[in-house]
């Protein structure tokens, strides 16, 4: 079974996600921005979701984590929870 570890920042609007993405592109720290802006409880841990298996997250999130480039920030990705910026740390 495929597993992965990822960080994410969850916000309510695409506009907010794009603004945070802009800060990331300017070199701001992902973890610091997650602590400041993320509405997910993982925000307190810098957006760290720990390790999880394929299928444990909603499909749109899973697709990014298990198919897109690792260690690169992807998004905004819309789910029923809001808009995510996702950084996959590793996958196996």
C-alpha cells in the first residue's frame, strides 16, 4: 500500500490561497505560514499531516500527493474543506 507524508495549508478562499502561495514563492517558510493561516488543526504543527495511506484523504488531495512532483508546493487545490496548498515530503 502506498504511503506518503505531506504538509498543507488550508484556507477558505482561493484568493487567500493564492496570496499565501505568493509569499511562499518569495521564500517565506511553509511551516510558519501554516501556523499563521491554516484553518486545519495540523496548522499548529506547521501543516504536518504525518504519514498516511493512499485513499485516506479526499481524492483531489490524494491525486496531488501521490501523482505530482515531491517537495514542490501545489495548489490551490479545492476540496469540500476549502483550498489547500500541498507540499509532499515523500511517498513510497
